[in-house]
């Protein structure tokens, strides 16, 4: 009998990819309740702007764009994104503060590679974004849960964070608007976390992949960039995927200070060589020209959120514990099966695909995440009937 060669213990210890697991359940659905409603992955439920789509096609066909580019992305896009960040946050970033990455997930992994070493802890509010926890496990880092309560709107508490930090805690991650709950963290709360991290010598990672879906406001989502010392302790992550409907093109970004950028260049060169070049000119154009289109998309998402809340909120047993941006975090009725069994039954019997709470960390066995932004109003209106059909 042949001996199996060893595989990485870190990868084997990492949970299986959640979305393929949930989509696999759909293969056993017989169609009895109607077409499948897929609320698993956060993807824009409307098309890319036609002018941007044309520019993306042009970029893909440009021989120059098929060559290697600079490891941190085209300067034109970095400058345009820095200017957009300054517009939103009333700050003073430049192109040198920005690196373009092959998606925000890779940006997170590369940030952890620069900031941490095996054995370090990284604090993640729970429920957490599962790919963050997976990336940490793969790198030999320990996800340190920061429990958040439904009755608090899943807003993390800096005092609890302070009590849970240990000498091995190297970084703390905030995602706002949040994935999976949709919760929006107030600016003053983010400032308190920044002060805690500065006091403890802990890096603060702020992921704002969904910030383009925040309601219009005269004040910025936070004031971190207005601190002249932000580059010494903060790393900011951003994604073009949802705001510009280009998820498959894999373009994200990281804003950080010169010390991180120096070490990051080594990681960029190794992990991506350069970001995908084809989309970059189109996205440079889009940043300055699609403000109105993005505002309209915010209205579309807000209407989907309203309809979801109105419909599911009328059910007697199901409870919406959080709803915002792209997601609803739904509590399973008392007496019903656990989240894994409920999610599987909804998929196989009712044709409703969701992601189950245990994918999002410990203590989440009574919740499902439904990405309502994925689908149109007709499908959202059908969700209550699918939930009622669960036997």
C-alpha cells in the first residue's frame, strides 16, 4: 500500500470553502418550490455600467495591458483612488500611500504577511468574515474572537476587546459596513478602537470594501486618515468588486504608510507580481465619472433591503438580528434544527441558498446570512414563502 505524502498541517486545519459547500446542497434540490434563489455570495445583482464594460473590454484587448506592470499597480489608478479617499475622508493621501492588489482578499493576506509572524493573534469581531479567519489559519496565525451581541446590533465593544487582548495580539480587524451582518460602525467607535490599538501597540486593519454603499453624508465614515500619525499604525483595505460590478476582475487596494509599503513591495512582487492590468485604465476612469451611477445603485440596494425587511419581518418565528448594505443576518426559530441542518434543508427542500452561521465563527449556530443584494425584487419577495415552506 502506497504511503500518502504529507500535506501542510495549516491548510488541512483550515475549514473548507463555505460557498462551494452551500452551493453543493443545491444539486439535491428538485425544483418543487420554484427556481433556486441564491443568496450565498455577495455579488452585485445588476450589470456593470456600459461605458465601464466597454473600457474593460478595451483594456483586456490592449497588448500593452497584457504585459507585466508595476508591482503595486498603475500610478494613474493609485492617484485616482487616493484622491477619492481624500474626497470621502477629508484626508491627504497620495499615490505613494496606495497599492493596487488582485482583490481585497489578497490584500488582507498580504497585510497579515507583512505585519505578523506565526503564533501571533489577530482579533476578529464575531461573526467574522470567514476568508479572514481562513487566511490567518493558513499563515499559522491565531484568530482571536471578539464576540458581538445581536442586542448591540453586532457592534463590537472596545472595552471587551481590551480585556481579551494578550501579549501575542498583533492586529485587530474592523469591517464596516460589516460582512456578514451589514452593521455600520459609528465614527466615534472606530476612533475608540484606533486609540486602543495605539495604546496597546497593535495594528488596526480597517476593511471598507462596502463603503460605497453607505448613505450619503457630509461627515466621513471615520476620521482615522485625519490623524497625522495614521501611517504608523493603520492599514486600510478597499475593493472595487461591489462598487463597480467587477468582482471577477479581482481588483482591490491597500492604503498604508511608508514602513509597511517598503516591506509590502516584497510581498506584492512574490504573491501577485502585478495586479490584473486589463481593468486598471477603466477603473481609473470610473472613479471620477460614475458617482451618479453608484448613487443610483445605493438606492437599488436600499430598496432591496426595505423589501427584505418588510417581507421577512412579518414572519412570526424568524427574526432579523441585523440588516444592512448587502446582508441580512437572520436568527433561526427556536426549536428548529441548528444552522447547518437548517441551511441544508432550505437549499435541498425549498431552493433557498444561504450561508450558515458556523461559517462566520464560534457561537453562530442559530443564524443564517442572506445576501439579498444578489437578486431582484421578485426573488426577494419570494423569500418569506421559502422560509415558511421549511418543514
